């Protein structure tokens, strides 16, 4: 493992190792490590989109483990890496059950794409958490009731958007293709001259 904290090794299941953190890390430490790794590995900084997705996934997993008290005295996870969907009402740290990577491309820069996704979200549900212009977590309304995360990655003057979904409460999870198509329809219905 190099200075990237194991980012190049897909088999690393301990999110704290991926983030380069040791025993006793706090939620603030996890967030700070994610920000620092994003500075080095984000595609806008010359990094790799797959590595950045690994960083985001590790940060989410680590925050879940800390919130659930599922970190042992040695700092290692006491839960399996495929933890269940969220238990909190805000859905801040849920585990995607389905991913569509990449889902679709928007012929706009990430900042404009992110703003358009925010507007489209008003039609589809509610914003739960965001990290402009690269990550948007939403709670979609019926008939597509689910947690939905959109990851925006720059792509040669446009933006690639990946969709991840997880169950919401006890509702059956919709088909990811239906969620993707709903976002595309909502984006196509926007007046892009305002972005």
C-alpha cells in the first residue's frame, strides 16, 4: 500500500484503511480525510473517477460504522462490509443497493449539471445532502420512493452522472432504470438557458 491508503486495492474492506485513518478516528476525521483525498484524487485534480468513488464509499461506510458503534477497540470494523441500508431518518450514510455507473451524460459542465439536478430534484423528491458539484443525495417520492445518490464526474466539457439507489423505509426498491429515466426526463424538461 502506498500513500493513497490502499486506494488502488479494490479488496480492502476496512474503510478506515482506505481513508488512511487509524484507531480512534472520529466522524470529523473521516470527513477531513475524505476532503483531503478528494483534493488529490478527484478527476478535476487529475485523479481517477474510480478511485474517487472508492473514497466516497469508504467515507460513507466509515461514518455508518461510527454512527452504529460498530468499530472495535482496534479501530477495525465489527460489521460486515455489506452493511444494511440506513437506519437514520435523514439517510445521510446509506449503502447503495443498486448502482448504474455511468448512467447518463449531460452536455454541460459539472457546476451547471449539478444546478440542473437540484432543480430536477424539486420534481422528483427532496435533497437530503449535497457536496456541490459532485454528489447529490436525494429522497425520491413515490412511485420511485428510494434513497438516490447522483455522482457527477467531469467528462471532456460535459458531465457523466452515475445513479445509486437504496430502499427507503419498507417500500420496495424501484428498478434503477426507472430512476435513471426519471432523472433524464426531468433534466430534458428544463430550460437550460438559465444555467
